[in-house]
C-alpha cells in the first residue's frame, strides 16, 4: 500500500508538535497517572535552584485550568535553632607569677602555687576554673610533674622546691603527691615493701623532710589527700597511705584536705559519675578510673578551696568570693530531707532533727518519711505539745 507524500508530511509535522509539547511540560507530569485530577499550578519537582525557589514562593498566576498542571509544592517551615547551653567557665593556669602578671594593667595580688603529680595538674585547672570570678586578683601557678611523688625518684621535690617557690611567690601552696609512691624503698642492702611497718617508717621520714622544707619556704601549705580509683585493691592502699599522710601533716602543723568522700557513693565505693559543684549529675572520672574530667577537677578543687580562701584572707588580701558548699546550707541534700543543720547553719532556737545521713538518703530516694518529731507539723500525737492536761472528771 502506497502512502500519499502529502499525508506523510502532515504525519511528521503532527509528531514533531507532540514531542515539543511534551518536552515543555513538567517531567513528572508524564509519569503521573492522576495528573488530570490535580488543580492548576506550575511548580517543578526535584531540588530547585535558588531562582526557582524564589519563583515557587510567589503566588501562581492562573491563566486558566487544564488537566496537565501539577499541584504547587508546600515548603516546610524553617526550623528554629535550639538554644545552646551556657559554656563552662575556663580558667587559665600559669607557669609563674611573672607570666600571670604579663600584659595586665593591674597584676594579680595573690598567687596559689600547686605542686605535685598528675592529680595536682588537674587540681590546678579545677582551681583556675573555680576562681574565674577572682581572676583579676588571684592567679593559679602550676608546677607539676605527672610521674612524681614524695620519694626522691624520679623527681626530687626537695631539690625542686626552692626554684618553684621563687618563681611563683605564692600566698598559698597546695601539694598533691603520693599516687606513685607505692613502690619498694631501699633499706640498707634490702628493700622495704609498700605499706609494711618498715616501709611506713621510712616513707614517713621522707614525707616529714618534704613538709618541713615546705613549711620553711612556702609558709601557708595545704596537703591534699589521695582520691579513690576504680581498682579496688589500689583504692584500699590509697586509703592506708592517706592515714600516713594525715598523721604526718598534723605533726608538721599543716592543713590536710580530705577529698575522698567526694568521689565515693553512700556505700563508700568508687564513683565515676556523681553530683558536680553545680548540683548536676556529671561524669567525674575518665574510663581509666584514675584521671578526672573537667567537672571532676572542679569538684576536686572544691574540697581545697575553702582552706585556700581562709589562708588568703589571713595573708591580708580581700576576702575571696564565697564558694558553693555542698555540705551546708539549703542546697545540702540531707538538709532537704530534714537532717539537722551543722556549724553556722544550726540555730539555738531551731528544732533539731536527729536524722542520720543514711535516713536522709532514704527519704530522697525511696520516699520513706523520717520519723515524726515532737512539735513538728507531721507530729499527730495527742495531746499536742504545750496543751494543758485535761481536768480529771469529778468524783461521784
């Protein structure tokens, strides 16, 4: 069958017009089987360019309805940025008094020197963070060696003390040593093993020498006790070492800062997470069970800062700003549970409540009410206190 050339030409023209119309139409409309049910619009799908996005936000101009126009795309509302938590205070630790005064119009008037091992280095940073409000007056000087102790090896602090004190010019000196001292001590031709009676005698003499040099050259000195660690056996040894240090510090007439209770739970066991100085529960120790986090360093500093403030005040400086005290005041957990106030918080006219710390913890955790106290609001005994006894009925 032969086709007319004119008919072939008309067929080719119609095919070309159809393809041109399809190419101008939105791509997704060709694959949408329900395009004839959509209202008119002219919004392309996919990921539009910025100019196309601006065109999408303009109201579409309706030039008449036809079944091949797509539905306009609805853009989601912009997400609002979440408020960021306030940044933790960041203090600066200096290497000397001159470095702390350099470039400042009014240099600090009081310097706190921290001597010791790796724990002392974290303590120094914790003190610097705690004294951020007082940084114009108080500067923290760090002179620490991670692998060191009271023993003369590997670092002899007796030989190192004069230079350390000279460059720091300290008002108060804080010493944290002992974590690496559980090693044999040479005793004549033999060696004394750690924590034996002979070892304790030799170790105590060495501690006495270091403390005597500190008292002579540094003046006001605070010796910081060891903190518990994740290793249970090592923690027990540290507790025994703390008793030796406490006794020697008392004999030297210096101040001993006990930090142990801040890093154990109510059962006396090592605690990696616990309440920080801001009252929030935070991670205090790293996974190695030895080092302190930034929050742990601040809590470590908390147990030393009270004695530092007292000594700075005694040295003639202005009174340091009050530090949050987790053991007193209305913020104390046992006070919230009804435990009696102690020290400055106790008032003669206050009703003293004999609730132990264990009972206070039971109130907070288990919801068990403390025993009623005579005269308190939860006392329902009859007759109430202060009431006159009822008159006896008349005899008949």
